[in-house]
C-alpha cells in the first residue's frame, strides 16, 4: 500500500534564557520594546507534521512518501529521513527560500517568545500529486496534513478529481481556517483525524453536527490524550483503544504525529482499524517518553513486549509478523 503524507517540513530552534522575561520589560515602554537575550543553549530539532509522521512510518518499515516543500538547506534533513526509511524524492526544493523554521526562547518561568518562518512551505501549493503518483507507481492513500493552506486545498481537490482516497488532518491550521474551507477539506475524506478540542472546533466552524460529519467521511478518528483514541463510522459500532502504560512523560510534542504514523502503518499492513489504532497508541507512547519528535528509537523486541502487555497476545500476533 503506497501512502503519501503531505504537510509541513520544518526545524525547531529552541533556546533557553536563564532569567525572566518579565524582569526585562518596562511597563511604560512596551510600545518601543527592543530586547536581546543572551541564551544558555541552542537545541535544533527536526520537525514538521509530515516529516514527523513519515519518520515514524519509516521506523515501522512502511516506506512512506513524503510530499512537501523545503529549502536548499534540506540536504542533511533529507539524509536523516532517507536513512530512516522515508521516500523523499517528492519533496520540492525551493530555489529562493529556506526550509520552514520555528525559533523559540523559553525563560526560567517557562514563558516563551517564538516566531515561525513559513519559508519554502509556501511553495507546497505548486506540487502536483499526479506527478508524485506517476513517479512511485500510483497512490493508495494521501494523508493531507497541516501545510500551506492553498496546498491543502489543492491536494484535497486533486484527490477528489482523481479518485485517490485521502485523510483530512487539519491539525494546527484549523485555527486560521473558516467553516467553508473546513467543509471543503473534509467532505469525502476516507479518514478525518483530530483531537477532542479540534473535533469541537470543526463542528462549531462548519455548523455541522457530529452525525452530519460522519455522513460525509468514511471514518472519524479522534485522539483522546491519555485516554487513547475513538474511531467512529456511520452505522457501525464505535472502536475505542486505550494507551499503553508510560514509563515517563518527557515531552508531549509530536505525540499526535506518532499516533498517525502508527495508524497509517497499520492500514498499510492491512491489520484492521483496532490493530492500527493500537500500533498508533504504542508509537505515541514512545514519543511522549522522549524529548523531541524524531529522537525516539524503535527496538522491535521491546516494542512487541510492551504491545503484548497492553493489548494481548492475539493482537500482538497480528502485528508482529509485519515488524521485520
């Protein structure tokens, strides 16, 4: 099963200021702020929703096709993804813009000052999915994640016009989208991904009830944080899957992307929705135990031991044969 994952490709540049931002602000001079902070450290991490999802799928051996836009500074990041089983030949490289970048400084009180540079991500709207499909021999599913909004609309319309099944996954872009855009992006989706808060926001912005949305998508997949995930389909029983026990809670960033990586890999394996959700929850647990969205490792024996403990021997037998 050939799965393409569209969405952002970015790096995070994270710095720590040992003092307090509040101590540097003069109340009657806030209209002319000019500050520079001497930081203690710089942590550069790979990120972007599409790249994060593809990294997890690559670790699981499903060879995902990354579709997005990056800059000429993408070479090292590309090598990392290639080495971890991601097909990067469909990434558009901008001739003039850098890869998208999030720059953030955190103070001693955990307050943050950050900026997001979209950069080459704005060129994702120029990517033609037909060219991707022709290059890899066809596409069985396209996951359309948070990206340049015009790119998300274009990819969705192209999937519909070419009868390519697609998953709608608005993620952080839902905040800037209006109801009409959301209605366009989800109508006809085989899968609709969101967390609980986003689920309510989708219903509020579109004006559609939960039942109306279920009539317009194949499956509604809602992540529930520590409670796992719920999968709904019109006229069928709800599937609910819990999370494995955590050994630590180091960093929640990228947990949703990891769930999607495991779930999509399960679909690629053909193990069924419940098993796919279980794989997703297991992978998400590995991420929450690790600082960074692509810093975790997948040791197959340990993975299966924990999976068996959480979901039982029958579930593990179905999944283990694919982890080779």
